[in-house]
């Protein structure tokens, strides 16, 4: 029989993991990280000079939080427990990675994918290019994606591709990490699957670093992926008090409104650093608050939404994807 006092203690311990992270807790985690982890992972979490090391930025999205404290054992000789584990995780959540993104877990480097693509029980790699491109060459263990029209279609396709459930981490890629991959990323997130990232620089960046490719189609047994239990919500209130601005995407004709060309957000090594992207969005007139009506390719709309999430924004998006709102309460990026 379990004593009442024991039940209360267990509930209090569990509840502690869901309390807002205080600066004091993060400071304790920063001290732990500095003394035990930083020499290998670096200040940003993305140093990879030490043999066999994996980047740590974004790890709380890739790996269930309950599993993270046990990963240190082979490297520092012990696991973290209790308040120490909570503090370390609180600090890991602040790591912004080499490029400085507030939500670096949504971006996957080719280096990290080369280490993880074989772990098919936890990762699923999705190729969003054309079937002929996939058949010619693709990342080993990647499966081919078909664009979906609804969240239900997306959910069915995730199950058909063997995505076991919400804890499976999905990495999507196209040729160069552009709108096609972002469209799949956004569709998967809208379907209720939160553990999804885009390969930085896409297949082009992967092959430029001489990582392996495959010509054999990858097949996985369909899963019984549980349907999301979140009840359907109403259309978000899209900052009606703010004046709407027209945002023209890519090479869409017409001179009305602001312009956003996704091609200017990247280099040969994938996305520009966060500081450069913020400066670019500022130069486009995309402020930290506003209501934007997007005109152009829906995939480019998804790409802009993807960038905003990387930069720590929480945009409200209409069901059609053509209106994006950055509320006033969002902190300046």
C-alpha cells in the first residue's frame, strides 16, 4: 500500500518539472554545464571537435526530457538526478547553437543527421523532392513524402511511413532547405506532431559534405500512430486591432506591399545566422508585431512561418496560411 505522504511527495516532484524555469535554476544549470559539458560541447552547445560528440542545442526537442539526464554517463561518469537534472535541462533549453536561433531544434545540421539517420527506431527522415530525384539519390533510410491537403491526410501519411508516435523525431529535406521542406515541416506541425525539423541546406548541403547517399527505396512497416487528442479550436484572432500589411512572396508580380524573397536568407552552407536573418526581416519591414496578408506560393508562406519559429516567435496563422500575425506581446527578436 502506498502511503498518503509518499503520494504527495511524488506529485510535488513531478509538478516541479512543470514549474516556470527561474533564473536561479538556469544559473545552477549553467554552472553544471560549464564545469562538466562545455569543454566538449562549447558555449553554444554546437562544438563538434571532440570525437563522437553530438550538438546539444535543440536536444530538448529531439529527445524526451526524461531521457536526457542519463545521456551524460559515458562522458562525465555519472547521470544527473533530481534538482541537478532539472537545472541542467533548464540551461540546455537556453542553448542557441552555432547560428544563434532561439529555437534551434527546428533546424538539423548535416553533421547531426549523419550521426542519427541510422537510428530508425527514433528518427524518420523524409525526402520532399520529386519521385525521380528520390529514386536517383537520397539520404540513406529516407522515405518519400507526398504533399498533403489536410491535417488528417498528413496524419495518415506519417502512420504509413512508420512514424510510431509523437516521440519519433522527423527530419524533412528538399534540394536546398527551402520552401518545399518548410511546407512539409508546417503541415506536420499543424497535424499535431511537434518533433520535426528541416535539414539545413537540404540535400545539396548533405552531398557537398560527401555524406553517403542511397539508391534503394526505404520501406518501414506502417504504424498505428495515435491521433492527436487536442480538441479542434476556433480560427485564431489575428490581431484585428493592427493595420494589415501586404507581404509579397518571392517573384510574385506586382508592386504593392512589402517583399520577402526567401533566397536571400541563405548561403551555400544553409540558413544565414539568426542575427543576419533578423536584420534581413527588419530591412523588409517585417516588424515584431503586425498582421500580414501573404501573396504568393503557399510553400513560401510556410518558409516564412518556419523562420519566425526558429527566431523564437509564436506567429498566429490562419487556416489557409495566407495571414500571419505577430502579436504585440511577442518579445522583440
